[in-house]
């Protein structure tokens, strides 16, 4: 299953954090980091791709 769809289902309230982590096959703390990596709005992801790479870890 596409991770983006699972995360979207979680953000819409269809899955609990535990269910989301279980479907993705990850631990709870990893879920929090993964959610930070997936922007809320797909249009935001496109704009982030056009940003300069300065300041990245």
C-alpha cells in the first residue's frame, strides 16, 4: 500500500496513530518523524522541491 495514502487516511482521522504505524510496519516514534517528512498539501511538496539545498542537514 502507498505510504502517502496511509498517512492521508491517518490525517483524515480514519486510522489511529497505532494503526497507521502498524500498516506502515514501523514503530510509533518513527511514525512521528515520517509524518514530518510528508507535507500536508501536495502543492507544498512541489514548492519545496524548488527551494535551494542550503540549510539541509
